[in-house]
């Protein structure tokens, strides 16, 4: 039996200019507890990449338009 998958989105944006940092966050179908868990996962990934000496500490990927939906 196949379960229905729930899709959630957490978008976090940091705009950094000179000494100013502006953040914006958008969530869809993500509880505050899930958002905190996702942020902890991102923090762990960044710290792991720093420990490995990687210059690019963020991993990015492009999703198909079918997965992200049309805007």
C-alpha cells in the first residue's frame, strides 16, 4: 500500500550587503518544529563541509520545473 507523500517547503534567503544582513523566510506545510529541524540539518552540513576543508560549504541543486511547480 502506497502512502500519500506530504510536500513541504522552507525557503530561507539572506541578503548580505556591506554590514547589513536581511533575512526572509517562507514556509508551506512545514511546522515550526520541522523548520528548526531543517535548519539544524543545514547547520550540520555546513559544519561537516568546513571540517573537510571544502571551500563551497553549501550544496545546491536545480529541481525540474515539474517538481517546483510553475510560478
